[in-house]
C-alpha cells in the first residue's frame, strides 16, 4: 500500500502546492498491465491535505501511453488532484490508457478516473471504468474520466464508472471546463450529486471561457439523468438503445479507418 503517488509524488504535504519533481519523460507501457495499485492518503496533518495522487502525482510536458492500470484502489482525504493515471496533468499526453477500480476522495477536489486536474495537455483514445465517490463538504469537480479540465483537450475517450459527488459532478468530466476542447467522447455511468451543478456527461462549464464540444454523448438511462435527445451544456443525451446503435455515431465519428471505434459497454 502506497501513501503517495508511485511516480513523481508530492514530497512535502505540509507545504501547499506541488513540492516534488514532475514527470517530464516518456513512459510507454507497451501494452503492459499494472494490477492492484493501492494508495491510501491517510488523514491530513498540520492543517494540510495530502494531494496529487495516482500512478503519477504530476505530469508536466511528459507522456504516458499504452498502459493499463486495473483494479486500482485509491483513498484520499480532502485531497486535491486525484486520478487513476495521474493526479495533475500539466501539458502532458495521456494516450491509449485504461483504468479500472475505485477512487474515494472524501471531501476532495478535482477527482477523475483517468486524471484529476487536466490543463494544457491531451488525453485521447483512453477509457476509465472507475467508480468514484467524493461527497463530503467541500468536495467539488468529480468526473468519471477527468475531474477538472482547464484549457485541455479530451478526445476519443469514454468513461463507464459510477460517479457520486457533491458539486460539479459529471459522468465524463466533473466541472468547470474552462477554455477546453472535448470531442468524440461519451459516458454511461450512474451519476449522483447532492449539489446543483451536475450532468450525465459534464458537471459544468465556465461561461467566460472558450469551450469547444463536438460529438459528445451520455446514456440517459444508465446515468439516471436527462431524456433522449436532451442537450445539456454541450453534450447530447441518448437512450441506451441509441447508444448501442452505430447509426447514432456514423455521421460524426470516423468508423472507416482504425482511428476510432465504439467499444461495447455494460
């Protein structure tokens, strides 16, 4: 059991902000699998929370690709920046990665199945099947794939885990997508929120930022939110039947080349 990120952890939790050395290299998993990663933050001390949790604590202009982290188990405690692959991605590339398992971040902020906080970087062709819970005050920004997306690009990815949060909760991205791009993504997990800012796909957007959403969907039945054809923020709700029907996506997603395909989900 780890009490910090395995790679590029925050080295001093008594000081605000990241105190370690960010990962700026290139990690190619070459299709390998990491199983049963367990991280337990424990309780905060000296008035400071323990932050930056995941396989990587912080990625900065680096890349992680072709890697699966399955059956992960992460427990945060009022922690900031918690995700399966990384807690905080600043300008990095996450590509062709898979995460499965559970994340609990009591009262924490920026919690996601793939990445907690995503800024400037790209996350693409990846899938998160992680059940997430972050419901205690002051929890915010909880998403099946990404907790908080700030000026980042999320594309050709999906999330299937359940998401339970408080404010800014979404099946794919938690909230405050600011100056962000999200395209050709979908989510199907159950979404539960105690606050007022939530959605089947995204939990909220910054109206002052330039937001570009394209061809993003959520399952209104499995998520428990919305009705078929409903638009919320910049995504579209679809029935389970239509989410299984390639005709829903044929006009907007490229099935003719091996760039993108829609996997089956349960």
